[in-house]
C-alpha cells in the first residue's frame, strides 16, 4: 500500500477543483444570468411604464409632436445603455423607433405582433417575430388614452448584453473558486506535513519491526494523536525487544540450569557403568544423582508455576485468615533445617490474631520462599526475624535475615527469572532463581507491593503488604 492514502486525498482535492469549476460554469452561471435578466426586465418595464404614462400619452393626447417625443426617447435610450425603444400600435405597425428615423410614408408592420405573448409576465425573449437577428429581451407597457389601449411602448435589450454582464459575474466566481482552491492547497500541505509524513514514518517503522529490526529508530515531533501513536509504537518495539532479550536470557538460563545437573547425572551413571566408580561407592553417587534429579524436578515445577502465573493470570481464592497463624506454621516447617544450621527464627507478631484478606495458599507459598531464601543465605548461629505490623488498613510482613546480603546493583534484578547474584551462585547450589519471581507475581496479583532492603555482609529484609480484613476494622470500631 504505497502512497494510497495520499493519492486518495490528492484525487479528492483535484475532484473538488473539477466539480467546483463545473458547478460555477453551469449552475452559478445559469442562476446569475436568470437573476440579471429578471432585474433588467424589471428596470426596463419601469421605464416603459413611465414612458407610456408621460411622453407616449402626450403623443396620443396630441399634446406633443412625434419628433419631440422621439428626441426624448432617444435621450432615455442612451441613458439605458442604448436600449432600443419602440412605439407599436395594436396592429403591429411601428410608430416610433429610437434606433432610426422613420420616413412619413414608410410603413413597417411586425407580422404576427401579439402583445399577449408575455402571458402573465411583462417581458419575452426571442427574435421578436423575426425582427432581430439575435435573441432579445423585450418588455411591453400599454399606452392608454380615452380609456382605450392606443399602442404599446416596447423596449428591446440584446441578450448578449445581459450575457456579458453574467460573464463578468462568472469571472468573479471563477476568481473566487481559484482563491478557494489555492487556500485549500494549504490544507493539503498541512495534511502532508502533519499527517501523511508522520504516517509514512510510522508505516516504515512498522515494516522494520515486522521483519525483526527492533533497533530501528524514528521520531515524530508532534504532541497530537499522531505523536502519541508514534511514541506508543516505539515503546511497543522497545518492550518487544526487551522481551526478546529476556527470552534469550531465559533460554540461556534454562539451558545452563538443565545442562549442569544432566551432565552430572550422565557422568556419574557412565562412570558407574564402565566401572570407574566401584560398586561399594554406588550409594554415595546415586544419592548425588537423586539430588540432581530433585533439583531438575523443582526447577521444572517452578517454571510451570511461573508460566501459569504469567499466561493465565493468578487465580486468587481470597478469604479472611490469620496471617500470624500462617507465619507460625511456615516457621515450624523449617525447624529441622534451622537446627542443622543452628539458626533461630524470632517471631514479632502484632496481636495474637491478625486477619488479612488474601489467597491463603499463595501467601503461604510467598512466606515459604522468603524464609527458605533467608535460611539459605544466613550464617550459622544467626537469627531470622519475621515481623507483622499494622498501618492504614494494611498489614506489613517482614522477613529479615543476617546473612550475606545482596549487592546494591543486584537488588533491582533479584525478582527477574533465573537471576542469581554473584554472591549467591557459589553458596546456593540448588536454587533455581525462580522463587523470588514467583513471589513477585503473587504479591502483584493481590495488587500489593514487595520491597527489599539489603546491605552486603549485613543481611536482607523483604517487606510485603496485604489488605487488612474488614472484620478487623469492624472489631476496632466496636
């Protein structure tokens, strides 16, 4: 679709000019001509009526000579742009003509003369019973004397004169049309600069993005919808490029985390098969194979969990439950692990019972992952503090350890999939790098927030919020 929209707009612009010319040349000219002819006929009829009531009446009342009347009418004819004025008797005999002087014995008869030809109007057009060689506008005014129509005053005006006046107005109309056409050209220029050119940039960028060139850069300097569209498209391309990078990192991380245990499993099994590992050591190395298998199983399960959270969305079964009780249960499940490392878990819980409204099983999973991380990265003979506080109808849960901490540059990345800081890679051999990503998605689904505060070599604290149960607010009011 190359330049189709612009060509359509240009074609519409040209059609506007063509149809404008046709309308002016036909309808406007016709209406102008009819109006000028009607106005001209009105003026001529007024003059003819005035002549019939004055000069012509004096002639037929024998109060003025024909030569004197003719001179008066010639003066009026000049005043009327040399219109021809006649006096014709009812039989069609020409009595007086301002365009020429009639001889006394000259008799000119207009054959077929009929003053009723005008019908309900007072004028007619044509050759006036073949008297003229061109179409003429003729008006009639009766001359009455002694209560009888003695003759008619007839004034003739060539239609060519009226057409000339109409053509002058037509020229003005053409000039106005040309001015309007040129002014509308400004609209075309504005359309080109403000709509078409930015649209072409956007179309080109879209084509580049469609073939995978997400690094293509373009700019539309506009603050209207076109600029917003361009900015949205650029943002979309950036997000797609970021997602592609994340996908590449995801595949690389998955490949790495799967390859390492698979390599170990294969190496030990091959060594057992070819006799490199003696049979009396099978139990030890089979234990290692089982641990690596458990690691793969955990990685697969967490990947499936995170994938379901992202694709289907987190389906929450919100109920009111005691967060303090859940914290106690999760802490008890790590009792054996804590004994091995001599780690104490200190619970600082607000009130004996603190009800929240959330998905109990998923919040339990959040607490499990956070506490599991805290134990992994805590030193022996240390302590972990789990605390709940209440503020503004929110319950804040804190899990704080005194372990190795997280470097400042890594803190904004710890919720990314498969991310492990350099400090944790050597320490956490079984970690998948998905636990905190799952935590983030669950808290996000509750429309709440989770934050991290950490100092390298001192420890790490995770704090997340949950909505306080409405029943707790009601109890407080009572």
